[in-house]
């Protein structure tokens, strides 16, 4: 599988690991990493999200976890080849049994959400078999600093359930970004951010394409420091 080239780093990909996708790019570009010194990514896959966040905040160190040994090896390769490799670490670890005394200013995840899948890589990367929303939320609440954030991207259909479980675990919704695939379409994804302290909810809308295969100005602006766009796109 061909590598995915960004402006400051390259993502090696594998047929056995969930490849670079729009959800990961959006979370890597939208998650609030501005005031984070220690970041935990749950389910690194290729390492894309941590790499994007590392480019955005040069003072931050990153720990990535993945239950898939192939993904861990791939992430380590991508981390080692990045210009900010010294701040990036990845380990083979099930988040459900993860233990550390470290607290994190940001926990970020593109979590599993497909209930059924035919391929082994999708079963691990996208099913609730390995890590469900409740497990992700309960564990994240344990490891956040006082002002830390949990930032996720999930399908809109799962939004209310995720928010409800978060509230049960004293995580309050601070920010909700409604992601639309194309202008005038329905919301298809949500970027949600939670903290242990309640704040005024910030709501916004984000449109990926202004017409089929034509990125919106909003998307181009958001990703201009990352994507290498072909002329005319």
C-alpha cells in the first residue's frame, strides 16, 4: 500500500491496519492541543493523529496505545521517521487494562464504532468488540488532569449515547463540531470534547466538500499546513 505524504511527515500504510482517512485528519486538525503538555492517543492505527498534533504543538509529548501489534509496529515506524520523533512514544497496550501514574492534558481517540465487519483489521479498529464507548470514557476520566480534555470523533448517530455515558462519569461536553460531508447535507460525524469541569458549550459546523470531489474553503484552510494538494483541487 502506498505511503500517504503530508508536508512534514509521511505515513507508511499496511493492508492490515486501518489506513489514513478523513476522520483521523479532522480530529488531528480540530482537537484542542493548544494547552496540552502530555497527550495520550487511544488506538493509534498508523499514528496519524498524534503526528498531526505533534506538528501543531511543539511543546507536547505523546504516548500512543494500540491493541493491534501490527498497528504498533507501523506507528513506531512512522513516529521514528517524523521530524518530531523525540516527543512520540507508542506501546502495545489494551486501554482497558492500562495503568499509569501519569495524567494527561489531552486524551484523543478515533474510537471503534462499527458493530459488524468482515475483515480482521476492521474488527479491531472499528468494532466495539475490543473497546466500547463506556470503557473508553471510564478509563479516560481516570487519566485526565484537572483541566484536561477528552477529544473524539464519532458518527452523529452515536452522539447522544456517548454524551450520556460521559455525563455519568463526570465528563462535561465543552465543544461539539458538526461535520458535514458536503454543503447542505446532514451532519455525519461529531467531534466532541469533554472535561472534568463544566464550561459554556461551543458549537460549530464544518463542511468537508462544497461539491462532489471539491474541498470546501473551510477544509482547505484547516488542513493547509498538512495536506499536499494537487493543483486545481
